[in-house]
């Protein structure tokens, strides 16, 4: 994995992850957990996709591993969707 795929960069596009949320309560919990990270600007869920997807926007560079480590102790697994060409 390269620098681009290991980090989330600030901007409107953000980074898309698949996540194992099952209901709105899980999504609210994930949003609350991620809001504790100072770099997170917004978290938006796409419930129509299967598995559920979330887009994370940041105000500064954030390591994907840091985001994942914030969720794993609570039973959530966020996997980044691959970037084309990498």
C-alpha cells in the first residue's frame, strides 16, 4: 500500500470505506466514535449500498490505521475501498 491508500486527505471527496454497521444505532455509534478524532470533519453513510459504505472527510491528513483502530475495540471494521490504478 502506498502513501495515498494509507491516508485520508482533506477535501470534498474524502475516502470511502465499507463498514459492518447493521442499523441506524450502529451508525450513530460509529459517528460518535469518529467525532472524537480531531482530524474528522464529517462522516456520511450510504445505507443503499451493500455492505454499507461511509465517506469520511477530514480537515488534515489522517492515517487509515488510526481510524480503524478507533473502531475495532467496539466491533466495527472499516475497510477502505481501493483507489483505481493502485
